[in-house]
């Protein structure tokens, strides 16, 4: 049975969300689609290319409308959208952060942060550092939250999840620091 790239990608995201990153193999993906693993390579040249497409799809599915007028609120929107998109899929933070770190994809949120800051008149030398700082904060917070929740759910650890709701306060601290640097 012939499959389109979008079918393969949709099944890959479902497999990731249902069973986690360790289960997302070309063999398992092919089996789920009723094809040989080699058929997957017709659509994705490598597992890295597949993971990049999965990461981008996670971000597309998490897209939200933009409503903020001021740059600090625009940055909050981008960061919150990124966090929620990653948390909506099992191991989403791991996949998106890894793909971004390897330079394979998931570049949209950082590009949007950079544009927001450039449009706000943030000096060029701060734009790249500030966007990386923000994305590292979002990736790190989401990865910790996702990992902790999964471990607690599986009974692997006993841990309080009380520290997890501090995302917005931490984000405000970073944005306030940027604002103070600009003043």
C-alpha cells in the first residue's frame, strides 16, 4: 500500500505520543503502516530527517494566534506556545530541543523571537543571545516538567511536582533582565 509523506509523518507523531521516543523506529513505523522499513526511506532519507519533520509537526500542531502588542508580551506568547506544543506530545520536549540543537529543524520559535526583538529595537548583539537564552529556558523547563510527570505517572520516582508551575515567573525574570539591559 502506498503512503504519502503526510501519512507517514502523522503516524510517526502518533507513535511518539503513544509510546515515546524510544519506540519511534523505522521498523515500528513501517510495521504500523503495513510496509517494510525501507519504504519509509522513500519519504525520509534518514531517521534524523524524520525526527526533524516530527519536531516541526509538533510545533505546527501547537500553533496559537498572536494577540500581544508589546514586545515582552509577544515573547511570552512565543515561549508559552513552544512550551505547550512540546508538552502536548510524549517526549515532545526531547524531540524538539534535540532537533533544534542539531540544526535540523524546529527553528520557527527562535526566528520569531529574533524578529520580535529586532522589531523592538533590541541591539543585534543581544538578539541572538537573548533568543538562545529564552529557548534554552523553555526547553529546559519543558524537559524537566515532561520527564518528571512521566516518571511520576510510571511510578519510577516519588517527586513533588510543586516546582513545575513556576514557568511564567521564570520567563518574566529573563524578559525583565532583557528589559533592564535595554533601559
